[in-house]
C-alpha cells in the first residue's frame, strides 16, 4: 500500500521543529516543478513545501522538515489540523454517506451546526443559519439576503477590506493587486468608506473612530443616500488587510449609524470568528450586535463550510429555492464543524486563544521596543500582527523587509504569513492546539529573523 509509511497527524505527531533540508527541500522542489506544469501560475504559494502530515502545532513536509505553524492554513485549523473530534466525526460520516444534497434529502447534522451558530451568534432575537461552501459564498449570500430583506441595492464596505475572490466579493475587496487587476468589470452598487485604522489615520489614533464614523455618515447621507443602502459590511478585525483592529468604539458607532437609517450591519467573521480572538465572534469584544454574521475559515477545521447567521425575519425574506447549493452544508463538513465546537468546549479554547494572545503581544511589544522597524503591534487573542516600516514614526511601509523576515522564518522552520494593503504586515495565527514550547520557540525564531534582517537593512 503506497500510503502505509506516510506520517499521520493527530496526537501521535511529534511536536518538534526540525529542519533537515534547504527550504523548500529536494522533494518539494520536484513537486513544485510538477505543479508548474499542471496548475496555473495564478495559484500562488507562500511556502511551497508539500505537506505530508500536520497537527498540534506543526506541519511536516515531504522532505521530513517539521515547521512550527503560525498560520493555521489562514485561520482555518484553529483547533488543529487533525483534531481528534474533527477527524473522528468526519471519518465516521464518510462511512455513512458522503452526500445527498440538503435541498433534496436533509440530514440532522446540518441542523445541529445551525443550532450551535444560532445559539452562539451575538445577534438579537430569533435566528436562522444557512450553510454554504466557503467564505466568499457566505458573503455573497449575506448580500443577497440583505438586498431581499431591505429592497435596497447598495452595499457599503471599507478600505483595506477583504471579502473573497468571486466577482461580487472581489468587488467588495479593497486591494487591486493581486485580487482585482484584470478581472473587471466589477459588480455595481458597491461603495467604500475609510476604515478606522488607528496606526494610519491621518490626524492620529485619538481622532480615528470619530472621524471615520463622520466619513461613513457623509458617504451614506450625502453621496449614496441611506435609503439606497441595504447593508454595511465589515470585518470586526480586518484579516488580509493586515489585522487592522478598528479604533475602539468604531464598531459601536457603525452599528448605531446603521440602526438610525434602517441599514443592516453584516459582520464578516470569516477570519476573526470561531474562537480565534478569544471570543467565539470577534465583534463581541466591542459589544456589537450585527444583523447578519458570516463565518467560514475556522468553522469546520479545514473541511469546506461557510455560514450566514442572521435575524430570522431577514433570513426568511428569501423564498424557497432562492438560497442553497448542490454541496452546501456537506454532511462530512457538518460533522467536522460539530467536532470543532466539541474541541473548543472540551479544551476551553477561548481561554487558550487569550493566553496565546497575551504571550504573543508581550513578546512582540518587547521586540518593538528594541527594533524601530516594527511600527505597530496589534491584534486580539491568537490573531496578532506586526506592521513593518522603514523607521519608527515615519510609517513608510517596508514590504521587502517583511518578505525577507518571512523567508528567514521559513528557512528556520517557522511558518509565518504576510498580509496588509502595503504588504508590510507579518501575521500570526497559530492553531490553538500549539504547545507552549513551540509557541515560545517560534517567537524566538521570529525575533532573531527581525534582528538579522533589520541589521542588514541598516
Ligand atoms: C478568507 C476570507 C473570505 C473568503 O473566504 P474563502 O473561503 O476564501 O472564499 C471572506 N472574508 C474574510 C474576512 C476572509 O478572511
């Protein structure tokens, strides 16, 4: 049997960092060459080492390297890449049935996932949930529902936002390259407001929330007309945009502005939700209750699943047949999601996310004190980032330095991801199953990489 000697994930996987080849190693290079002949160039790779097994806090590649994982497959494997409850439930479901199509023959696990989300989502009153396949699909559906419920066409989004790669969601996304360039014409009725981005607010962080709220009001009332706007769509903490934590109070102000105008508030929790920040939903940190919430990434531990949860009267505004999809709410993915909820509850992963966040923020703040290239340290729970600049105070983005630090981390067995509108953010999203020793070791590797690259820059 060809796979018999391959490593397995789960609790058996050795929780160690090990670099035994150049990165990527010979086997991965071979496979990457093969990828180039089979897969279009538009599909990029941050760290092209081909994975054999992953779990706890490590990713093991085809050359036998074991990387400390600070990426979680982009905030997906929050409970780990091979968490027992997820793998066990999904495997059991595979042997029962793989698919019937929920629109043809429903099954109970779909309802169990919806019940969980309806119970946990910080939304007032009666709630309903629809399951879909991805984050982009969740956002698309939230927009459809908001338009159907309000009879209005307009959607307002923010600068630095990321909402997906489909035609509508790339339109909702702020950054041109690489997400939008060449892919137009874009969807109509999308309007963009400035984000309350404290580090980069022109008049300083103390004025940020108030002035950004004023700009939103101006856009709604003067430029678009509030009566033409179905929803304001925002990430509670921006993901791809660079882990921008909106200025304190801004979310609350946005919610109030929407409420006053009969505009719905959609919170895109695809990246920040599902225990990542130390709360089940990141908007809970700001005490905000949106009308609709989208989830995906962390929802099913790596199996494709997304969801829209919202107030029942809005969700029910779409007649039967208007929502759904062939694979939406696949039974294996639903079981995986139930496994995710079990893991979060059993291992108190909300507390674990806060602990990891405290460790990272303390370490990174100390690092920022000694290296002026670290302009900002921010985040919540296990969703933390540093923004790199030329010099402290000048705020000039340093994307090349950022890329060099990331590469040095990769060469030393630490997987980190970059982000940010200016490509100058290193983001850290360890799985909550990472052992403390690996977390500390990863932070030490990062510090060394920053020190070496900052010195090389002069
Ligand atoms: C990743 C992401 C999406 C898109 O999710 P996909 O599953 O990649 O389609 C949407 N919104 C946010 C905030 C995201 O981070």
